[in-house]
């Protein structure tokens, strides 16, 4: 049985339906990311779980109890915002212990819990400082500790890393995941950054226009997208149009090359896609699709080289590992690209 259940959630602001029949079951201790572009409804879903927005319809159950009629402070939920929202006139220790003080906990209990939380976030000696004396990453750690101090049943994170620089963002997201695993707390993480979602989630909910387009583990979301939107939004994508020759047998013609797809297709043409890492420069054993191409540009990215090429008028990109003894082809070179038909994604939806 799911620990957190969102059933047929709807939210409208006037005539604008922001969330449409949203359903999600979250297991105890699971880390779920809501991923999608701005305006897709992901933050609205989070705010309904927190109690800051009231659903137009639907149910929110925590541990089997519907909490829609409860105020935010009655839901035992911790929340971390994009803005750190720390009290500037309070020390780090006072900020972390604020929720416990509101709950009427004793001074010794608060002090012990604050010490535990500061150790957990790696700032054991900074309890006496004020927020303005901390870096952005440190302030967000304190905000996380404040949310966790009252021992909530559910942790909500609303794009908590978007205001940080790239290096700090990567470090802190890994720390958040480690802390979440250590505490075993059920967590919903809102982000528009696909790399964040793919790297730390147990499951990802890709949202589009107020609905959940696809729900699944990162591996499945990336490698087996079920809609055109998910395929385009998550990761780099090469799109092809192939002519259907025998739909029942899955036989198509791509850039003049016969290809047999793993499943039947219908219609006179079909849109296909492949990730850059699925394409290989030259022929490779096991790759049954070989496409003639002309190199358009080469981008050196350190350990990876991204090669842009033209395939029968279609622009594609492929990623290959950098090797010091094997320089990439020059722009204008005529090459062969190969891939397995199993790695071709049939786009639909």
C-alpha cells in the first residue's frame, strides 16, 4: 500500500485548469521527482500536498488519512523552498530549532535535535552564525535541516537548488539524496532540470500541461519514453522520419536504408528517434542499421566528443568517447553512422 496517495487531483484558477486528473502513489521512503517545464503544474501539485493550495477536487492521503481538509501545520510535512526563507534575525541553531519551538518542545530536546541536524548537514560548528554569514549552499543546508528537525512524515523540495551555481548544485543534490536515504523519509522533489531528476530519483513523474505524461524509473524514462513530449524533453534526441513499407512486419525505410523495427507500426510514415549515444561512428558488430552521413561540426567536450552530421537532409548528433590516439573526423567528411534497430524509439502521443 502506498504511503502517500494523490488521487484524481484537479486544480483550477478561474477557468484555467492547471492540474488535470493527477494520480500518484508514493511508497514509504521513496524519492519521487516531478519534472517538467515552467507552467506544467508540478509546483501546484507540491503546494496542494503541503496544504498551501486547496484542490478543486481529488484526495491526498498520508498513511491512509485524507489530509485535504487539514491546515499545513497539521500534516506533519517538511518543506524546503527555492528561496532559503531563513529568518535573518535568528542564528543557524535558532532557525533549525524553530519548528520544534513552535511545537512546544523543551529546551534540552531542541538543543539535542539541533545538534543532530547540524551534524547531519555537515555544519556542526556553525550554529552560532547568522544566515548572512553563510554561503548559498550552506543556507540551503540549514533550510533542509529546519524542515527535517520536527521529524516530518513527508519531505517536499520545491526547486531547492536552482539558485546555486552548478558545482554546488551537483554536490548538494547528492547530499540531499544521502540524507534522504539515511532517514528513509518519503520525498517529493520538484525540478525542471532533467539531470537532477535522472541522477537522484527512484521514480520520475514527467509533467506536461497539468497531467503526468509518464511515470517510471530514470532508466525507463530516458530509454523508453512513451510520448513524444517525454522523448523530446528528457535528454538530447535525434528525430527521423521513415517510410513504412510493411507495417505489420515493422519494415520501414530510413534515409533510403531498409530497417526492421522490433514492433509493428501503422500509417504511411513513422517518426523515429535515437539518443546521441545510440549512434556509432562507423560500423559496429550488432548494429544492423548503417546510414551514410556527412559531418557538419565537431564539439570537443572533454571526455566526450559530440559530432553533428547530416543524414539525408536530417540533422543528427552522436556522442563518442574522446581517445587521444583517434582524432574525430573533420567537418565535411563523408562517414557511416550505425545503430541497432532496437535503439530506435517510435514516437507517438
